[in-house]
């Protein structure tokens, strides 16, 4: 059983609505030093599969390869 | 200007609906080795502020401390 961490982010240039909303809200709260906020997904998977299979799972379901990039890290055996 | 990465996850024991849905969907797609999927947020902040202020931003807006944990990493100066 392996543990994977997957970081899903919008591709460069793709508009990120939740990030833009958080950015504006933080400035409205008085945090004027905030330059940019991008919000992606942090996915933790425990599975009895290899990394190539996890990559396939990302392409099919966990990420949207049209607008998102992702990075997979193996963090250990559970 | 500093760059921070924030990992927001549901606290242990808190039900994670998107994670549970992805888990079931992956098994239905034939990935039977999948044991568990948890989906949190991966937030990238560029700001001219210190880490204590970023922590405050998490408590007030970026995370929900009642049901979520978060971890902040400083990843560099932009």
C-alpha cells in the first residue's frame, strides 16, 4: 500500500475564480500586502497501485488536463 | 515579497464528501487498489507579509479551523 500526494493547480493563464475571490476578500479585510492567491487541490491517495496508475487516475478523474496541471509525490508506504 | 504554500486538509474523523465521491468513482472505473482518497486545498499565496500574518489569513478566511487543519510552507522570495 503506497501513499501519494497530488497537487492540482490551474495552468498558467487559466483564470482561477476561487483564488481571485479569496485575493479580493483578503484585501478587503485589510491585508494589502497580498499580491496573488491561487487555489488548487491537495489530494491524498492510499492505494495498492504504482505511480503510472495514479497518473492515469489523475488524467481520467482527479484533474482536468485541459485546464489543470498536476504533480504526484510518493510519500511512503502505509 | 514572499511565496507561501498552504495545505488545507479535513481534520481526522471529519467526513470528506469530494474525497469519498472520488474514491467510489475510481473503484467504479476499475481501480480496485484504491484504499482512500482525501481531497483538500493547495493554496499558493504571494504576499508582502510575514508568516504570522499568513496564519491569521488562514484562520479568518482561507481555512475553516473548526473542521480543517492547515500547514504553511514558505517556498521563497518572489
